[in-house]
C-alpha cells in the first residue's frame, strides 16, 4: 500500500495565485461599482417618478395650477417660509423621496436656508410633515414660479403661477432634476452667475442627470463636465457650503446649459430654444 505524500504550495505558486486574484479584483471591482451606481440611478429615477406624480396630484387638486416656489406661512413656532418641496410632502408621505442614494446629503436644506435667512431676513423654514432636512434635487424655477402677488417677492405679473395648459411641450419641460441650489462661485466660471437660487445640474450618475418633466415622466439626460481652458472643472458653493461641480447638459432642449431651467419652445426649423422668465 502506497501512502500519497502531502505537497504544500511553493512560494512562487502562492504568488501566482495572489497575482491572479489581484488581477480579477482589478477587473471586477469597477464592474461591481458600476452595477451599484446603476442600481442607485434606478432608485433615483423612481424617486423622481414619484415626485413628478406628486406634483401632478397637487396641480389636479388646485385647478391645474403649479405650486409656488416659496411663500410666507405659519406653523406651531410662528411665521415661517413654506417651499415647493414642503408642498409635495402630503402627496409623497416620505421625505426620503427627495434624497438620491448617490448623494443623499447633497445639501442640508435647513442649514442652507439659515444662510439665506441671515442675508435676506426671511423667517426660518416651516417644519413640514414629514420635515425635509436633506435634498438632492433642484426644481425648474420657470415652472415653479414665485407667484404674483407674492407675500415674499411682491407683485410681478411675469412671475405668476403657471397653469398646466401653458406648456406647449410638457414632455420636454424639466421639472425636478439631480442637483442642488448654489450660493456663490468658487473658481470664477465666466459664463454663469453662480449665486443664490442658481440651480446647476449634477451629472452624478456616470455623467447622466436624472430628471422628471411636467408630464410626470422621468429619464436620464447626458451631461459633460464644464471645464476651463486647462481642463479644470468649474465649481461653486452649495447653500450649505458644499462644493458643487458644474456640468453642461449635452442633449435635448436644455443642451449647452448648466441648469434645467426655463420653458422649451421650437423655432420654425424645429430647433429648440428656451425662455427664462
């Protein structure tokens, strides 16, 4: 009877195995990361679909009129400012719908509003139910208007609340998109005023911006980094001081813009242009 001898790995064999594992990890980890981001992007699209539906429910309750961006109201603490985001909460029932998994704390809305309040003298935000602390999305200020007369912005007939029937291309008119409001430029971009209420998009999903539209559908839109002559991407500060990278939309009626802001129209030749009231 022969006894089979036990043989251990040699050092070279062990190193070869480790090298193979390292190569496989280098190949597979980016794939796993892309898969995770794809899943987060799908969740984000779902959030935007829900917020688009919530907006539709709101406008049906108010004679096809969109909500205002901001207005003075009151809660248990006294006079406060209500926002478009708060107007949607009774229809969404979940503050996390306004958070994208790829950037769930993109802006601290309460802390950011405190900065605006200190500059403008406006009251604090209304508490809301459920309260909204973190936001990952911008809205189109040309759709969600100041209202006129407004108890914050005064009277301006050009900024009256919008009616659903006023949009010629509702499926192409942006409503809510990836991004958060800015407050000031950082590296002095020459072609936009990165101030209070500026609303740059954030191509956080592998250079895609998720957005919903006035007709309530949601989709991803391609965007590219907005860079200077040296290839450095422009940046500005968000409401709560976080650094925002600036992108330019690459397709659709908002192509070439850093915001999904404005009302799309078509020229006689079929090309798009956007009005920004």
